[in-house]
């Protein structure tokens, strides 16, 4: 029975399938189904011109779908897009490279700095309160700092 239905595959059947896939793309955007719809329509055109056996039509549709999807991905650059601002939601990473004044002394490698209206936990070499430090790295909500003046040593 399935073979009978598949043997009836012709150009118009592929056109209908292509239009259905394009309609699905319109309802569920994301540029996924459009490539399968285009492949079905191209197979429909070729099936109207050359009466292929249904096996070749299905094989051609599968191959053309993969080829068109890969070509579209290559030419249109789909995939992992780089954000315009990679530190947008990572405030600690935005502070790397900036200089601040210690609000509390760095004692046993731990202290605090004030950034705007927020106190941040910092780690680094022991330094007195008021020393200028530069944020060298961020790990979670902890900032790693180094003395801004290289001649400043432990307190």
C-alpha cells in the first residue's frame, strides 16, 4: 500500500509538500523548514520535467535538503553568533582592568572595594585600606586585585 502511494509521487505532490513546509516555516520561524520546502519545490520541478521513480525523488529530496541547509548555514552564517558585548550580564568581568581604592584593608589575602554603590569581595596581596588596586581577574562574585603601583608591597 505504501509503495502504491509513493509511486504516485509526482511534481505536484512535491509542490504541495513544499508549500506546506513553507507554511510551517511561517508559523514557526527560525529558518529551518524553509530549506526543506525549497528542496521539495525543486524536486517537484524536476519531477515535472523528468518522470523519476519515487525512490530517486525521495533520495534527491533528502540530498538536496541537506545540501541546501548546509549551504544556507555557510552563506548566511547561522550558528553561534558573537554578542556585541560579551560581558553584558557579567558585571564582575566588566570590572577587570579598572582601578579602585580599597574600602577595607586586604588582610590574609581578603578585603573589599567599593564600586559605585556596591561592596565587592577582593583577593590579593595584603594591602592597607585606601591603597589603589587594579582588578586583574574575576571569579564569580570575587575580584582578584593587584596593587596599581608595583612598588607598593605588603602593609
